[in-house]
C-alpha cells in the first residue's frame, strides 16, 4: 500500500471521528477536510492511477455529501444570463 493510500485512509478515519462529534464542529471540520483532501486526492491519483483516484474521490464525496449537495443546489439556483 502506498503512502498516499495510507494518508487517504487516515483522512477517512478523521472524517468519521468528526462525524461522531458535536454538530457545531461539522461545517468547520468539513472545510478543513476538503482543504486537506484535495491534495491527498491528487497524490493518490498520481501514484496509483485514475481509477483508484476515482474510487477515493467517490469515497470522499460519500463522506462529505452535504457540501456537495448544497453546492449543486446553488449551481441550479443560478439562472443563466441572457
């Protein structure tokens, strides 16, 4: 197992521990997890290939699904300029 995958697993454990904590820490911790997860995802993709990178990305989106849902809602709410 590469160091990038080990770090991705540690990221997943940290996300799980945050989810078990009080609700008031969820959003600040979500932003910190996103900031840490993007470089980890790039490293995993670089070392292990795009398919493993897509699997890790799917796991990250599964853990942090509410920021993704709110982002997609905001994208749909923006009306295109004429």
